[in-house]
């Protein structure tokens, strides 16, 4: 029996139908029939065990996967790879097959934080990708790894320069700027003051920032004053 079949059978044994139905509502665009319904802690535990298997490459190279849960498992396995070059190779191989926000956002390789110089080069490539979730992943990695001591004023400019009608890209852009306001307020508030973002992302950024406990009360009041009148945001 191939490793793929073994994994699929094991995932089926962990199925939680109520959780499956819950997930189906949270991830528009994914067919409910492609969701087995395995809870995240179980997938993370399995990922750590599978990484020890000599033939794990068989599963990682078998793309595209049939089930959402297999994609989640794949993302968690990649996140545990300790060799940077191997991890980056697997990330780049997998990204074209990522088709939803959950898999995109939950893939966060631990080894990335130790290789910032090489990582930022790839992030710039991902941000210029024409694939929705590759671009979203690039913005997410920029937000996760380059808003603290490795922050550079050119980075928010990269995100502001993205032009897209894709909801899942612009939502990540708003998330990036809301987080940047919490961590690098003085460096990025001008993007809101000067309305350098499209109106939807501008408004969503303010909404998320105002909801954040990391933004001061005074900053929140000021950001509220910068809202664009008549602009409406809708979560989907």
C-alpha cells in the first residue's frame, strides 16, 4: 500500500463530520466533498510523525492532492522541515496548488526566521506572482517576519503597490497594514493619512486596526477620523 493511501485511510479514521461541516462554511470555493473533517491538532501531530518517514517525499510530490485535509497536512509537514533549502524547495513546489486561505495562512515554516536574507528575495518573487494564494503567502510572510527588527520602509511600499480585485489578496494587504500600524505606526500611518491604498483596503485596514488591542486609544480615534465616508466593507 502506498504512503498516500495509508495517509488517506488514516485521515478518514480521524473524521469529525461536525467539524467538516463547520469548515465547509468557513472556506468558500472549496467543495464540501473535498473536506474529510480532521481537526488541526491531529493534523499537526501527524505531520511531525510523517516527517520522520524516509518516503515522505512520495506524499509531498504527489500533487495535486484530492482532499483539503491532505493540503493542510502537507502545509504542516513543510512547516516542520528544518533544512532551509529543502523547505524552500517544497514550499515553491506546493504553492501553485494552494487553493484556499486556510492552507495558505497556516503554512509557516519555522526555519524561515533563521534565513531572512534568502527569504526576503523569495517574498518579493511571491508578491509579484499572478497566483492569488502565492501572492497572499508572500504578503503573509512579509508580515510575519519583517515588521520587527528586520523592518524596512520599502516593505510596506511593496504591499501598497499591489493592484488586485481579489478579495483574499486585499484582505491580506489590510491585515498587513493593520499589523504594521501596531508595530511600526510612525513608519506606516502616512499610507492611511495620504490614502495610498485603494478605498476598500484602506477602510478594512482601519477596521482591523481599531479592533486591535495593540493600537492605543488615541491612535484608534485618529484612524477613525481618516475613514473614507460612504465606504463599506463586507466580510465573506
